């Protein structure tokens, strides 16, 4: 008998950092990843632009339905409340949130037809509140809100929607906002119960669980991958 095709999975922003780790883990888990990013070997697109995103999604779906989605792409835009610009807020909203909505809407018809789907959106511990993160925290919190709504609306179709909230993860994105060795960065590590930075692979492992076919009774949840940093700071 011919081998069954590897199920496809779409990862936005999968060319580097956490996204690349999720792609690598997806391959190990037996999936065929489709990546949309502004660089790399996948589908090249400017995900901050709705039209470019639409064209990339059309290209991704040209090979047929995709029933697993990781909404990973995002950017930080660090600034104080006083200094955060409206342009930065708009950019964060478009890249961190609109892209997730657009990708989810594009893949939903195929998921509903298949009676199966897994949506995992990469939020952040910053959704609970973090200094210098007005635009970022707002959009990542909104992503959790959307995830909870999707869980309620899509569960009857065999589709789950969950979020992963990374804490401090040693990626180029994090290091750009928190230089290694800086007093602020050292203070962050001291505040983590496990006393180390997280890795992109830590996040990929959590994401893998939520993408699994056997995780169908877990939906609407946010799994914080933070070394215990959120304990005592978030609701049970």
C-alpha cells in the first residue's frame, strides 16, 4: 500500500526563532510544514500587509486544505506608555493579531470539511502585564481572547483552539529587547523559578502537544511556558 501523505501544517513566521523550532519539531512529529515569512525557504510574504498575507495564504492552500495552524508571527515594539506611538500600535495590531485572524479564516473551511483542526496561537506572558510593552501586551492579550472565542465556536466541528504564552525565551527577538548581560536581563533570570532562560525548543514542545490529534479535549486554554514565572501573578 502507498504511504499516507504527511499532514500539512502552516506556521507563520517560521523562518527563525520560536517559529523555526516549531517547524523543526513539526517535521520530527511527522508533519509537512508550510512556512510563510519574509525570509527563508518557504512562502515569502510581508505578513504586516493584509494583501500580501492573503496572496501567501492562497499559495499555501493551492496544495489542498491544511488542518493544523500555528499563528506564530509577531513583533515587540518596546516603548513606555508615554512614548508608544500610534503607528507602532497599528503595526502590532496588524502583525500580531490581524495575521492570526486572516490565517485562521483562510484555513477554517478545510478544517470544517475534514471535521478536524488544530489552531495554536503564540501569545506571551506579557499578556498578563509587562513594562515597556503596551502595544505588544495588548495584542497578545487580544490573541488569547480570540482563542477562547474560537474554542467556543469551533469545538463542535472537531477543531480546537489554544494559545501558548512563552515567558523569557532566548531568541534574537528577546535578546534584541533584553541584551544578554544587561542588569535588566539578569534581573529577569533571577525572577524565573527554574533560574534559566527558556529555549525555543521548550515552546515547540508545548505547541506539539496541543497540535496532536490526541489533544482533542483541550481547547480554549493558554499554556504558559515560562519556567514558573507566572505563578502567583495569574488567575488559576
